[in-house]
């Protein structure tokens, strides 16, 4: 299990690699990578004390597999969830018949009117199973899980991608393609 200190560092890494690399004076390359040594230096300049071993442990132990290294571990990136534009090198693939979206009940009225939007992220995030969607939704408040007819969306021309950490991604889910599961 990840320690409280590692969780704190992981959240900061997520902020840097997904949303604000400028927090530590860096710029992501077009694929979302930054130098691992520059990340460590930047994190330490913010008052943390981390080594390469700490970063490697956080990457390995992260239950959602949020981060990846390049082959020689000289660069690191977030696998998805970016609010900054990066090329995740995703290939469109056929999704399973159904996918799930976990959210909070306070958002469902708007979602039912407007569909599931990516908001400030590059893609809408969907889960392959109810359990994962439940974990995601509970983080946002009182749970709501939506069942998405992803096969019908795919047949109607919508594209789906599967990130390295097995999160299903799409640009938008119109309301006609989902129903309330929980």
C-alpha cells in the first residue's frame, strides 16, 4: 500500500504531468513526457525530498497506473487525464458492448441534459466495469454510475481509445447512449 508521503508526492506529480508542468518550470514534450531527473529536481525545489527510487516506487505502486516511463526511464509521463494538449499516441479500437462512467449524483441532471463531456480533460473517461466506475464516482460525492452503450456509439461512428492503464477514452457521450446504473 502506498504511504501518505508517496500519495502526497504522487498527487503533485499528477498535477505536473497532467495539468501544470509550469509549477516546476517545465514543459511537456508533444507526447506528454518530461525528463525524470528534471521532475525530481523540480519536486525537490518545492520542498519534497525525493530520489529516482522514490519516483520509480510511486510509478510501480500506483493502483491506477497513472504514470509510465520511457524504455530507459529517463522520461516520465501521465498515461491519461491531461488538461493540457498532448499526443497520447492512441489508436482507435472497438470498445466492449458496454462501458461505465462514475460520477456524483449532483452532476447527473446536467449530464442527462447535455451528455457526458470531457470538461477540462482531453477525453471523457470510461471504465470497463461497474466496480472501477464506482471507485471513480465515489471520489466526487454521492455515487452515480452510468451505463454507456459503447457498441452502439461505435457503430454510429464514435471513436474509442484504450489508454495504457486500461481507461477507455472518447470525446463525448451523448445522453441517448447511456442510462443510470446506480
